[in-house]
């Protein structure tokens, strides 16, 4: 079966790395594992025997038949769908309604690079349904997710992820482990979703808009970026120097901006 370039398919072909990823996930009999983009099943075939149930979400219709043929229906469900158009909260609730023994919901994925940021935001949006996620992403994206303030990797995605999850980089996966081989190195990251955000914000949607505005033009000062995004004077109101740049702000300071926006 040939990978489809327009779907960003780079299938994990090295069994040692597949096993290493699944061992990091460590599925248990009381876990529901949601696998995004299982492809031919290099991770799926190792997850299904260990998890209580596996829900595989796959856009490519060619994958469903072979996966279902290899695993019993009470262990694997294949949903042919675009994960970005899927209400993960409802789907997970549906499975758990019939399987009350599944006490944790985990995510595992080898994500196509071109949708990785969008999927990360989608998972954060539905984070209340999940215990954690183990994801294989482009190495540069993982560097952004674990970045600290002050560096070039630190950006809006960093803030969104770290506000709602604990991010841990686990290990790299070389291009030769995939078929076809990508031109970049991949990394595996573990995200532990938090019960509550690191810093409290009153309006999550407004917080997200402020963060996006702050990073929209990285060469400009915080004050100018916020003004361009419709938050003129916000930095001063929040007690933050508008001459600073967004990448220097901590999570606490971004939350401070959100609180200040209530009076702007």
C-alpha cells in the first residue's frame, strides 16, 4: 500500500521505535486509548492487546478493513473520520457509557506534520476527556511545546499547551524509521492534561485571542501587537511594560493580561 502525500502519511516502519512508543504509553486493561491516524497499524497492533479498548480515528478509508480484520470488535473500533471535525468529547463519552470499566482515556498518535498544531489545539479544547497524550511530532514542534520564555521557540502554541498540560519530551525518532522517510527528525512528547490551568483565567476564549495577538508580529513590541489585535492599552492596564516582546512573558503574565482586559 502506497502512502498518500496529500495526507502527510509517513508510516512508522521500524518496529523497535513502535514498541518504544507503546511502552511509553503503557496501556492498561482499564484504559481507553484513542489513536489518531493509525495508518497500517504499527502502534495499533501493539496497543490493542494491552488496552481495555482502542478507538482508532483514521481519515484514509484503505486502513479500516485490514485493521478490523486483525483485531476483535470488542477490542478495537475504527472510526473513519477527520479528527479535526470530530467531537472527541462526545465520542469518548459514548464509548465509556457502554464500558464503565474504562477509567482512563489516553491519546496516542503519529501525527502528520501539516496538521499537528491544529490537532494539538483540538486536544486542548477537549482536554477534559483525556488523562494524557503521547504524540510523535516534528522535532521543532516539540521544541516549541517545551520551550521556556525568552527563546525563539517560545510562542503562542507553547503558552496554550503549557497552560493546560505538562509537556515532557521523551526521545527522537530518525527519518529512516518511517516509510516513506520524511526530511525531518521526529520527537515523541508526553502531555499530561491538568485538572485546572496553571494560571486561572476568567474567559478562556479571550485569553486565547490575547495570546495570538501578542505573538502575531514577533518583531514588534507587546504594546503594538496587542493594539493591532484590538487590545490597545492592555499591557499598561495589566501593569506590564508594553515595550517588552511576547516571548519574554511568563504564563502568569499572560493570565495577568487576560484579567486586565476585563477593564479595557
